[in-house]
């Protein structure tokens, strides 16, 4: 091959150099395009991170005032006809568990909302909703595990235990609250539940309409027999999924 190169004429050398220069130029253009695309993606990623919300409940226990209300087969925010199919054996005069309501001096109805759901991220959280996922329930002194089959039942499932925050749009550094109790507590008309452990799924959209999720361990303790009946709702560790193994580690 070296001998062949030695025998090339000046014109042939010129033609070969043009081919080499063209290849080098094309390589430079491709490299420049790759670097530009990479830089653009980094800018877009950085922009998304700067606009990403991160929601979590402030850790600790909250005393939640409750009352017992004869309201038929109903759960706030859920179609009563559907609720009736979930608890067909519920007596007509049974008392469900509700957040305590009071009438103020000026005649307005005041509901005792609870929790401190804070946006620790840099972007606004939009359409925020919280889903209670129970894994362990104490009825009296007996402890029951809520397995996947049990979680498929409506009273424990996600659809009936998902509730919006108030407000559902949370700016960076601001807080929201919860306006009702999970369904498995609301429909505890026999007042047998003593404790519930599980994980909260906290969901929202960012400004790019991307779904953002965070998970946090919760514990609920009931005191139905007190003169002022109440719950103690405790928000605990943040975890990286809704897997029950995190609950075991947290407790």
C-alpha cells in the first residue's frame, strides 16, 4: 500500500486530500451536533429539576377530632350507590366516622381539617392527591395483615382511599391539608379498629404535566371511647416505594 501511495500523482494526492478533509469536516459537524443535543438535554433536565415539586407530610403525630354520624351508606366524595354495594350489610342507623364539624357563632360550618402536607421542591405541585394504602390492621388485640387480595377489595383499595388535598395546588414552601378520613376508617361503623399501619402514596403533576410520586409511612391509632373521640395520625419515614418491606423497617 505504501508503494501505491508513492506512485500517486499530484492530482491524485489533491483528490485524496479532499476526501480526507470532507470526512474530517463531516465528523466535526456530527460531533458539534452531538454536543449541542447533549447540552440541550442537560438544560432541559436542569429546567425540569428546577420545576420539580416534592411533597411530604411533616413528621409526627396529629390529634384528629372526630364524630360519629348517622349518614347512611355514604363516604364523602364517593357515589353513595357505589358505597352501598361495598357495605351491603351495614345497618341503616349505623354511625360512620367523620371529621368533627362545628357551627361557628356566625352560623358557618367549620370542619377540622388535619395534617401538614408541605411542598419541599422548587416547583409547584398541581392536582395533588393522597392515597392511603393499609398493610396492617389491629381489631381489638388481634393483628391482621392486608395482603394483595384484601387490597383488591374496594374498602381497602386505592380508588376509595384516594382523596385530594386542600388545596390541591401547592406552591414551593407552602402547605396543604386533608379534608376527610380514609374510607376504611369512615366505614368502621362497628368501631372495632384500634390501629392501622401502612404507606401513603402522595401524587401530583409538575408544570410539565409529569406525574411525581413520593411515599411515606403512616400509623393511625383510634380512641373511640374517649369523651372527645379522636384519632392520632402519625406520619413517619419517607420511603422510595409503596412496598410493605419499608413499613417493616420503619416499625
